[in-house]
């Protein structure tokens, strides 16, 4: 197998693989406020949050951003609350990703109901 073919095979394999999916919270250890969300890529969510909290002029969660600036980034922790596991042997087809997204949406609703991260308790906005 040539290096070029090997690279193509690795790219194809990567595209068919699932990323770690689930529900997470970002917790302010000083005041206990939390932000709860779900993602189809937990690693990317962690990186995106850190990047937007430190460098974004228009952060997606202004209250969290203000506290990040006030308390400092070391006072926040990213915690995985729940993880979705795809069916055994499944690949990341459109249908499988849709099923995972539906499961993720339901899990987020359960965690929001359980933790109530609104107002004084959190950074989420009621829908």
C-alpha cells in the first residue's frame, strides 16, 4: 500500500468514526454557577469554550464570559455529565448521527430539568 493510499484510508476511517458525544457542564468553582449543554464532539466543545471565553469579542454566553474575566479561567472546570455510546459496529452515517443527536437532545433536557442552571444557579437561559 502506498503512503498516498494509506493516508486516504486513514481520512476515510476518521470521517466514519464517532467523536465523544455527550452532555457537559462548565462550573464556576467560586460561585457554583453552571452552564449545561450537549455536543456531538466533547473535545471540540471544551476547546471552543476555552477559546471563546478568553478571546471572543462577542461571547455566546455573556454572563459566563463576564465571570470568566472576573474570577479567571482557572476557576472554571469542564465536566462531562453523560456520554452517548453509538450502537456496536455503527459508523457515523447520516442516520446514525441523527439518532445520536436525538438521544443527545433528550439527555440535555433531562440534565437541564435536574440541575436547573438558571438565574442564580447558572448561565443557561430558559427556553
